[in-house]
């Protein structure tokens, strides 16, 4: 079986995402070529660099140094005696012998740095020295001791090529240690496997296999493992270690065919291996990946931790949607943890046989679940606002209110129903605000509208005078001709400082606001909106156009017969709980300044849509006493998502029996009548539905019948 091409291809695509093993700095690929600058060959010249000559004086000095060394208990001092001969007679045979003896003494006294220096000098001068092999071996061992593992590996592997028997085996063992120290795990693995194959005793065999196991677990490169395993006879004691590791690699790479081939061969060749039970379980797990239970649905939600309340809210909706059915619901607690989410997704696919999975909610959790769902080809209906989540694979669907959907709904209503063309934006400088402002701007331009002004503010800001002034041109007064002219008129008047200041204030107050927009889009929380709206009124931006009595009061106060009114538009963050008066808190705090405004939401508890009313009634009957409150968007989304799958599973004809069939059924779902609207999935597997457009008046919040208003607009019955 040719495993190397598959591994190389798979590693390039998926290895960094799916495996936690750290990449290693070196490898030796198949064919013997090096993956990086791995030392090879003999580092010493083939000819002596110095032609040593025989010299009687030098020989006598060497003999004297030998006597000194034999009588001295201090090996380092004895080595110095030899080095003095070397220094006095450098180009003699005695000088080279002295250099060798000094190196031996340094080695024996564990002065490996000087031993290495002596042997290197000797072998460079004369690689054909009579005891060159011994010098090279001691040089290599000294190099290992000082951490020069690559040099040690180069020398030891070169010596092993020409050695035989026990000497060769020892050299290979030393070379393997050096390779491992140098990070040359591929070479180290090769030697360890060879050592395992040649082991004579059980102890030697166990030691070699243990070394192989240590190398394949997070050290040797995966391609090296495949290279060593390929062609290795199953009689080698290391064979089970390598092939079980290969199987695990295939599992993580989702190479299912290779995985099954490898595991089947493993169990046939090594049924008694300690890894055999794990191999059988892995094979069974891989087989189960395609065995879906048509009436089992998985759920991924944070049921503990800081996000537990939102997880419980969604689960209540799902359970209500499946009430009375025989669908088995398998709930996995993600705890808001990405890793736990991935593991839970795998469990639902492999162990529980879920035909589809609902959730998660959180952005990062959903991305992780989406990746696993696509790898395992399990339909995932996520309920997150995370951008681009459905782009992660064709098995990933989303049923949740998104920023794009809200911006689209508001822009469509404002332009195509109300007839507005000119807009201003006022938004918080946070991801939510910026994202929605950008999306709305795009939708306005796409529909032929224009954005006249855009101002953003800090998320914790409480006063908005500056932003309101900028929107109507009252902030940079030096750019206003009427203001400059008024100031110029004051120059000719003889006024004291007090009167001049008062006169200047009057000039400023007389500067008319430039309201060149029909509406203001404010994507922010209802608390902030209740503070911003009054600040707009201070700058003569009239927002309560539907209040005829207040408009008449403003006309009398200002003396203006014609008033330019502006509509405020918002997002689902405008939704607020009811306060003490029974009105939403937004109205209690914002008062008349927020009346006549319109905002969008994915669910409205007081909607008169039949499917929504049915859901609200069921929820109140089941959970109102337990929770003490009405359902919100999360409960409604969970309810609809559960009912979507239920509708598909319980089809009398053509109910999906496999995950692929479930995916197709979801993709073709059209006009599902749910609590959050009539839903279909588009080509990007995003839920498309008519959102709830909500109007504010002094009596509360009411749902706008968009279809009726659109019909009126088409016949000329409304507009501005």
C-alpha cells in the first residue's frame, strides 16, 4: 500500500487543524534525501593535511611524556604532558601519537571539550592515522556530551557503515541517540526499528520497541513513520507500533478508506498486540460514522458555565418543538469550550448515530462544530450569529437572526415601503454596531439610496450632544456661511464682553439644522437609544412624526409651518422587557422621543401570526410557571429548529434514512411555517424568512403588516 503520497497530500490540507502534535525541525523523506541540512558523509579529508615524519628527538620526548602520564594520577596533567610534545614536534609521528593520547586522557577524565578539540585536530591532519576509528568514536561520543548531536550522528553513522557484528550494533545505537538529540527523528526511528529487528533477547527487544514508541508519539514526522513502515515485515517487533500510529493518523486526517485498510491488516497480522483492543474500537468507530439512526437528533449547547442560561433557553424551545414525538434527543454539554464542542460533535456522529445535530450557539464553538460536521458529513443546523459559518461546508446550515438579515429587512422596508432615500447612521464603536452599520449602508446603496452622514460613539458614552450636532451641521460652525456672516455682523457693534458672549450664543442658536436625511439607523442597545433620542431633539431633529398633537405644538413653538421629520430605525437590541407601567422600558425611558420609530426583530411575543401565537401559547402552558417569563428569540429559534427536523423525520414518504438524505431534505426545505416566520434555506444554507418589523407608539409596540403597507405603497396610498 503506497501511503506516502496520501500522507503528503493530506498533511498539506488538514494536518495543522486536526492534530495537536508539534511539527518537528527535521525529517528524512523516502528515497534517502534530506528534508533539511542533515549532515552526511565523512567530514575529514581523504589525504593527510600534514605529512608526518619520523624524528628521534620527538620519539624520546613522547616516551618521557608516557612515563610522566603513567606515574601521574591526574589525567588532565598527563594530557598536558602529551600536548607539550605535540607543541614541540607538530609535524612528526610522535606529535600525532601525543595528540591522540592527550585526547584519550581528556575523554577518560570527562573533559569532552578538550577531547573533541584534540581528536578533531588529529583527524583533520591525518584521517588515515592508525587509530583513527577509535579517535572518531571517542570524538563522536564527546560531541554528544557537549550537545553537538549532529556532528556525533554524522561520525557514528559513517563508522557503522564499515563495522560488523556487536561493534556495528553499538555504533548504530549510539548513532540513534545522536540523531534523536539532533532532532533527526526520522533517522533515529529507522535505526530503532532496525535494532528491534535484530534484538537477540527479550529485554533488548522491549527496549528497542519502547524507543520506537517514544519516537512515533510526537517526535518522528508522520511522513517518516510512513516511510519506515512501508515494506517493513510484520515479523519486526516494531511493526504494530508503526502501523497503529499510521491508523491513528488516518483517523485524524479522515482518510477513511486508508484507515480501514490499515486497521484490517493490523488486526490480521498482530491480533495479540497490546494495541489490538484499541484498533478494534477504532475500526468499529470508523464503521459507525456512516450508520445514522434516523430518529436520533443531537444537540450541542452550553448547559453549564457562564452561558448556561442561554443554553437552557434554547433547549426548552427544542424540547417543546419535539414534544409528543418519538425522536430521541441526545444533548451534549459544550460548556462554551471549543475543544469540548469538537469532541461532543464526534461523539454524536460516531457513538450516538445522530442523523443531524442542532447547535451550537457561540461563535467559536459553531466554527469548530461546523468543521467536524463537514469532515464527518453530519448535517448541522447551528444557531449562531457567527459570520461565514455556513461557508465552512455543505453540511452546515444556520437558523438564527443575523446582522445581514436585519440590515436587509430595515433597508427594504424604509426604501421600498416608506419611500425613503436619504439616511444617516449613528452607531456604537463596537463590533456589533460597526458590522450592522456597514451592512445597512451596503443595503441602502444597493437599493439606490444614499447615506448623508455617519457618526459613531464610544460604547460607554452617556451624552450625545456632539454627535447630534455633527449630524445636522451645527458642530463645525466655521464651515457654515450663515454663522460666519452672523459673527461678522457682530464685529461692528460696540459690545462689552458679556453682551458679546450672549450675542454670539444667539447667533449659534439661530443656525438652522441641516436635516438632509429621512431616517437615522441606530444599531444599539435600547438603553443607549433611550439616551440618544432626546439628544437628537435638542438639535431640532423631530423624530415623532406620527404624533400629530406634538407636531402641532412644535409648529407653534418654533413658528415653522413646515416641519422636517425623521424616522428612527433600529435592530433587535431595541427589544426590552416591560417596566412598571406595563410598557417596554425603552418607551418608559425614551418617552416621546422614541415613538414613531421602527425596529426589526427575529421574534415578537405579541405577534398575531398563527404559528407564533401557537408557540407562545404552548410555551406559556409548559414553562411560564417554571421560568416566570415569556419566551424570547432563543426559545423560538430552538422551537423552530427542532420542529424543522421533526417535520423531515416524520414524513410519511421519503423520510431521510441517511445523513446525506437529511442534508438534501434540509437544503430543499421551503416555507416552513414557524414561530420566527415562514422559513426556507437559500443556496448558502442560510435561513431566509420575513422578520418582524415593529412600530413604537405611546401605547407600546405593535407589529407592522409589511405586506399591507407594501401594497398601499404600490398603489400610492403611502410614502413620503
